[in-house]
């Protein structure tokens, strides 16, 4: 990968990386389409990264379908697909990790200890291997996007990080490989995240500035579904991710719940009227 990238760079080509864990859905394809439009060479990585799964999480069961993914990546215009094995990435006495001090201490980081260290480490490896000019991450994993932005700034990677909008099912549910775990009976419960998001946006556009009121409304919309177990509902600063006491400018609403075996996250920008 490094040799290939060095050659392309010498030829003046712009390399774009879309890092993924595979099991592609429309959300991944939209990242690739964006990538295609931002550079000359589109590299997609597919790697279910063991170090970002905690004990009891779904690493073994994580949905995988490499041959389908390769077909979809080719039809989305990928020039190269990187599909390492865990041994190739973490063999040979691997012992280095990359961690951030503050950003992981919010939102998902509180429920998934070590997760963002695994994400930062694998992303660092991918960046060194692929040497992209641009890398694209979905906004659905908002905390991940903020963390990668900070990592790249702190360690001078010289890579432009681009966030791509959340892609939703027709009923509003954010696309995610976790959705494959939902039964048809659990679907209304899963949809309640989007109902909560819409209600929060409406409240803020009407001038509500108190996060407590927004969280209460979001909670009540989700809790009516017995299948929903709320992990967190947070109205936070879009850059530091710290909880806000009052909404005075752009803020982020972030939610995480479990519905049966699926862990669902979603988020939105809250913009108060000017
Ligand atoms: O968002 C993902 O799919 C993963 O966290 C990533 C960025 C590919 C790192 O393993």
C-alpha cells in the first residue's frame, strides 16, 4: 500500500481513504461516492478491528460478507480495497496504542472503555499504510469523527478529515450494520431515536435552550418502547463533547440505546434561532 501510494503521490494524484469494517449499506456507499468526488484514487479498507471491541461486545458475531463488499466497493468506484487479517495488522508482538486524554471521556466512551483507543490506533495504522490526502468518516459516529479530527491535528498527519452526513432508512432510522440485529417487532422501538431527534430539533428551533427539557422529551419518546434501554442522551458541545448547561449556539444531541442485540447510536446538530 505504501509503495502504491508513494507512486500515486509522485504522479500528483490525490488519494482518498474510506476506512470501514465492511458489511456495506447505503451509508458506506455514500462515503465512497463522496470519496470518489474528492480525489483521483479511492482506497477502501475493510477490517473488523478487534481492539475496538470490548469483552461481551459483538466482535465474533459482527456481520461479515467480504465477497459482497468487494463487489459493492468496485461498483462504487474503489481503485483499491485493503482487507488485512488481524494477524497481519496485530501480529509480530504488536504493543503500541494511541489514546486521547479527554474526548473519549464522554458519550460512547463512558460505556465502551478502550473503544476509542482501538479506533485511534487502527486509524493511525491505516493512515500510515495508505498515506491518503483525504479520509472520510460518517457523522453517525460523531464522537469518532471528532476524535479522528483531534488525532490528525495533534499528531500532524497532514490529512484532511471529511465528515459525511448520516444516511437514513425511509422511516428515519440511521443506517448501521447493527440494524441487521433488529427483529421486525423491534423496529418501532429503533425508530424512536429519530422521533427523539426530530422533537429536539423542533424544540430548539422554537427557542428552547434548556438541555434538561430536551433530554426529558427525547427520553419520554423512547421510553414508551419496552425494548429500548437508554445508555445516554446528551446535549453537548460540538467540539469538546462536554455536556451543555444551556444552548447558546450550535450544539449536538447524541443518543445511544440498545434494542435487543442492537446497539444504536444517532445524533444531530441543534441550531438555535439566530
Ligand atoms: O467506523 C468504523 O467503521 C470503524 O470504527 C473504523 C473507523 C473503520 C475503525 O475501525
